[in-house]
């Protein structure tokens, strides 16, 4: 799996205003901005993203995924210092 495929899988199931995925094919880091995160704890946000990957997490197709999950308002608060 490459970064584009992983990005496409997540964005197909979760409305994202911004999505950036980097990694080495097994270990990934994603920055995700979605209105779906509004009102959710960080743990719940991560669970929502993991649910978009389904069996890929269990079959080790995606070994590890670290994430920064933000609402559009939280993303805007960061201004030009995204990342």
C-alpha cells in the first residue's frame, strides 16, 4: 500500500477538508481535518479513522498509523503553522 491508496481509503469513508499521509508502507503518519471530529475526544477521533481502514489494520496491511486529528476550526486556529 502506498500513501495515496491509504489517503483514498480514509477520504472515501470520512469527509476530510485536508488529508496528508506519509510513511514507509507499514508505518504511517496522517494529518486529518474533518468536521466529523467535532465534539469527539482524541481517542474517539482515532477510532473513527481506524474504522475506515477495517480489516487492513487486522491483517497488518497497515501496521501502524499515528495521527493528528483536527476539526476545521482547530486547523484554522493553527494558522500558517500547520504540521
